[in-house]
């Protein structure tokens, strides 16, 4: 993947394998599906399962400013590239 403006990245790019991921998608009844499309998803990749799990906990936690009856509108799913993580 080519990055046009690497100086704008929050973390420097690395060549290390990042086999552990989190897929972020929308719930089936989310009205944003009409705007983003039914297949919208975003993948975040990490070098370790521990890093992925910590990021997943942070991403999926209840926001500090949420109203009492609000519920998360996103679906978070752990994913793994077995070729990179286990050499399969």
C-alpha cells in the first residue's frame, strides 16, 4: 500500500507483518448503510494479538459522553491472516 503523505501518519509505517486485525462494520439496521453501502467495512491491522485485543477493547468501549440509552452502532470482529501469523 502506497502512502502519499507519510509525514501525516500518526504512527510511522513499518514493514513488520501485521497479521492480527479488527474488522469494523455497520449493524444491519444502521441508517448509515444507506449512505456508505451495505458492504462498508474498515480493517485495522496489528503486529500482535495483544495489541489487537487492547485496541479492540478501546474501540468498542462505551464513549465517555454517550447518553444512558445509547448503544454502539458498529460491529467489531477479530480477524487474522493465518499465512502471516502461523505460516500456513
